[in-house]
C-alpha cells in the first residue's frame, strides 16, 4: 500500500533491501541533501544506496582531491541501461570532478569469452555514446584494462598477497582463474587513482550496479590492508538500479527484443515500445474505473529514467495513470515520440565523435 | 650396485625417475650428442631431463630464432645452487643464443611474502653474481615481473580465459589467489618471447629445477590453446638437479648453516666444509679398507658441480675415494682451497659490476 503512493523509487526495491541489511549498504536518502546539485537519479532513488558517499561529498565540499571511476564491460551493443551511467558521469563532471572510465576488455575476453575483435567493436560504440551523452573528451580519462601502464599492472600482481582463497570465495562464490584475475584487475582499477602517478586522488567514488558490489567489497578490504604500505583510503560507492527491459526483466543485450539499443532504427523502437509490458488493466473500461499500475509498467520506467526529467510532469503522469485518466495506447505513443527525440539527438552527436574514438581502439592485437 | 659405478648422475636420481614416468620428461642422454659443445652439467647428468630440447637444438642447428629464458626468485642470499644456473646461462650465451632472465619479484612478494625492499636487495645480489659468473651485461636481457610493459601484462590478463580451476589444481594442487596470479605471470614470462614485440623467438628453452615443472606444463597447455590465435609453439625445458646442502638435504637459504653463500667469508666457508656430511667410514682404518662412499658425500658434490670441471680429475677423485686411497680430512681441505679460489674470483668480478646493477633496481616503489 505504502509503495503504491511513491511515484519513484519502489520498483523492485524489495530485492535491494537485503543489500542494506546484509552488506551494510546505506540508503541514499541520508545523503541526498548534501549533493551540491540535485539530479533526478538521486531524488527518484534510481541511485538508491551507497557506501561512504558522505565522506566523498565532504571531500568535495572541502576542496580535497576527489575522483569518480566507473567501468564498462564491452559485451554487447549500447542500450538505454548504459545511457543512464553515462548521464551519471556527466552529472559528476559538471561538478568539476575528475572522471575516469575503465573499459573492462580483459574481463570481457577472459570471463565472458567474447572475441577480442568484438570487444573492441563494442568498446568503440560505448565510448562514442559516452561522449554523445555529454562527457567532455578533453576532461575524461578512458583507458582499457589491457592497455594501461606498469604501475597499474604492479597493483594487479601484488594485491593478491593479502587475500586468501577463502576470503575470495566468501565474496564471489565459486571461482575460476579468469574471475580471480578479473577481480584483482578491478581492484587495481578502483584503487590506482589514489597513487601519486595517477593523480593522488584522496576520495574515489565508484558508481556501480548492485551486482558489482563484490568488487567494491574486495577493494575496500585491500585498501584496509594496504593502508600503511600505500596510504590507501577505502573507495566510496553508489548503487543504481537497472532500467528493466520491455518484458519487465533486466534490460540486457542478450534479450534484444526487450532492450532499446541506441542503434535501433525508428520503426524498431516504435514496435518494441508499443509491445512493451505495462501496468494496464484488461480492458479500457476497467482501466478508466480502476486506474493503471505504473509500478508494474516498463513504459512508465522509460519516463522515470529518461523521458521526464522534471518531477512535476512525472508526478502528473503518475496521477493520470493511477486515476484512469490516461490509457496505455496514448501513453506509449508519447513515449515513442520522446524516446525517438532523445535517441536521434544522441545518434547525431555520436557521429561527431566517431573520429575522436578511433584513437582509443587502435590496439586490438590479442 | 649399478648406481655405485657411476661417478656422476646418480645422486638422488631415484626421486627424479618418477618425473620421467609420471610427467613424460625425457632423459637427457638421448640429446647430449646433439649439443654443439659439451658441458659437464650435461655429461654428469646434473641436467638430467628435458622436454622438446631436441626440437630446440634442431632450431639452433638450422639457424632459426632460438632463446633461453629462466627466472630467479629473489627470496634469499645467493648460494652455490644459484651459481649453477648462472653458469648454465653462460654456456648458452657462448652458443650465441638470446639470454633472458626474469626476476620473479612479484611472486617473491605475493607468494613468499618477502617485503619488497628485501626482494630488491636480493635481486641486486643475484644480478651482480650472474654477471660475475660470466653473463655479458650487454647481451643479457634481465627484467622484473613488476617492471615490464603492456603487451607482457596483456598476456597475464588474457591467458586465464582458457584454463579452468580444475586444470590449475591438477597441475598445482591447492591454490591461493597469489599462486594463481604467479602461475599466469610465469606463463607470460615463458611465452612472451615468441611475440614479435619481444623478438619473435620460435624456440624458447626454459632451464629449471624439477620443482618448477608445473609452470612448464601450464605454459605448454596455454601454448597449445593459443596456437592459432597467437602462433605459439610449446616451450622446451631442461631439468637440473639441485646441489645438496652440507647436511645432505636441498641447499637453501632457509638453512644457512648448510649452504655456501657467495658472501660468506673464508673462515665461515672453511668451517662449513670441514663439518660437512661425507660418505666417509667410521674410522680411518675402515675407510682405507672399504673405501669411501662418494655418492653419499656432499663434499664430493662440490667437486662434481663446481670444483672439478674436467672429467678425468673427477674420475680420479672418485677412484681414490672408493678405493680408500684418500681420506675425508685431506679431501675437504683441498675442497676448501678450490672453493675459496672460485668464490674469491666471483667476489672480485662482482665488485666490478655493482654500478651496472644499480640501474636495474632503482624502482622498488611498492
């Protein structure tokens, strides 16, 4: 009942609740007021939880060296789920924070077993759209795991000293060699920015999906154990939800019919949205009488994440839907129109950046 | 009985026999005739076994690109056991072969848990004595695992794709994360010389102690699986015995009383050798009557490995001993004299190289 009244932030939040209890992730609510600038991701609890984000924000307020790092796994074409992360980074860049993006190409090849050539094709697409969303190429550091330098690799080699197999298994479950390599590589990604060679950032924030929390936990353990040797602070992290696919499950390139890809053409997008799972009733009459259920609706989620940035218009939609004033057909058509505007804009800007990106992806040898 | 008649090559060979049967290592005998130049390590079966050494030798004969790579774990002071490996490398360098030495500093820190500063102190000593034994600094490539470059590190990251945990455990037994990292690092050490960036050597020989065979097996498996992708051949390997310590067990820096260190002073060396375990009898009378048992004697082993390079003088000693013509006291005094000559010579040459070595060990930051 309480959930129904919240026009944002309750989608599948139940499954995230256990993260708060089991792993000590804090709800985002208690730090939202400290943000120098609001963003609907925070107020709508799309970014729903954190670790030590308050410390990071204090560092920002106090003029200390702060940075953001996040990673992309180039394992498929760019879809709307990725756009959210690019937008999150753009928000931090606007705050004047150092932005660092790692392309997890080693993990894509070794763990996900994607051919190297494919990995680089996807990476090209990711980077192009990161810029298209608004990241400034001149102020954004993007690097590939397999194309970094010696000090970074030294961390990967040396961190394993202080982590036992039992600890790894407690964090990750069953392990294969490739996953162990990937875990220490991610730890180096997260922690290397604190070294003087990489800017000596005191507070590093890692915005991730909740499924990436194991890497955060490992990195925080390593930071604790190398505190004296390397002077590392624990990294901070925020956790975002994933926009659902149009079938109501996680949006994923492995289910292309239910994901909105940036390179989908207009008719494909129209077809997908018009066939999306909604919170509508069985008949129009019933819907006018009972109202729709937006908390079940994947089209409402498009508005929540991407199409309505203003809270007032989102709230009006929510009320129009739950009161039965608007029906799904009409709502979907508007979503298609707005979504095509967003995606056409991104496509146009992506074309401008395609030559900038070529520099990055010139080394796919093995 | 048969063993007794062999003045070389039978020391603890029983424990090596199973390597032939269980792991398919070939006896060295069948390739000794193909060596372009004899060395007493081969004729005395100090180097007792191999894999694909015949292929490597064919490559050498046919003028193909051949290289040797071996590694040092800088985990203690240099002792006579290490000198043997330096001498083996010197022999190959004389044949005109490319010589590559990896300092396993990542493994020393992460697996053996030696402080980084100590690792570099030991490494300085190893490199200095490698030159003192006769390696040419201008023609020897020495690198540290934590101070290499991107393509090498890329191999470490990517090789794990095709090796499962079950396969790792079959090769190495129980594993910790640090051992897994070290294993893939060693695979990169062994295989990277075949890449064009590192000389594109077609045939790479890795002379190791038998305890290092797991790394050889892993590297050969990886070479098979990346044959098409990277064009890798299986590495060849030779296996040497270890000179025993003066108590009859493996010479090791962890038992300093029974090892001969290069930085021991003359009186320490004299004391150690005079107290060494021999194959002598209970009384001088008995020894004259029955003869000594050189196959039990650690002093005889000093002659076998280091002091008598000519086979005739070694054979004479063997006969003098087994026939009871020479007693242990006299034999030990001569060993001390010859050993001090060898070590004083190495020390003198080591001093000449100390400044050359400083370039190598200038980066111990973490």
